[in-house]
C-alpha cells in the first residue's frame, strides 16, 4: 500500500490530503496539517517532497504512530495525532476535516485520533509515503 500526500503550501502552515492507495485505487483519505516549508529547517519547517519509507512505531508521547524514515538532515519525523500547527515541530498531523477550532484564522484538523486509527488499520507495518 502506498500513501500519497498532496500539499498546499502557505506562509503559516501547510495543509494537505493524504490518500492511501491499494493498487491503483484510493481506499482512504484524511486531511493533514504541517508547518510551512522553510527549506527543511529543524523544528520550524515541514519536510521536503519526496518518497519515504514509513513504519508503525510506538511513541511514549503519541502512542502508535508512523515514523517517516531517512528524511534528509532530519530525524524523528512522525505522522501522529494533534489538532493545531503548534502541535508539531516538523511532523505530519492527520485529521478527518479542517476547522478553525481556536479562532486564530488558521486551519486546524479535527477528529485526529480517528484519522490516525484508520490509517494504522489500513497500512501494513512498512509502506511508502510519497509527498508531492
């Protein structure tokens, strides 16, 4: 199974849609929220487009989530639950929809735990993530 992340870059955040494909058919899609792209700088930027291996891991902080492997000049990049762009230091947050929860004028993701559970159920232990 392959995951494809289609992004929309913004000045304060990056929003996107993560599609899970089985063969040539999309079987699931969820929304994503990341930091803006600032040349892949640690803790303030989303990671660069590319193709990455991902695997399920257990994080003490986030529980079961995905580790995005071999990101150039970065480590510990996860796909995990969270609602606000402030909940990430370069990781990818997932949710079922966008909504401005805290009235700050930025998109947040809602039903994040549900979205992550759906992805964890759908993806095998090792898969590919393609970021456009």
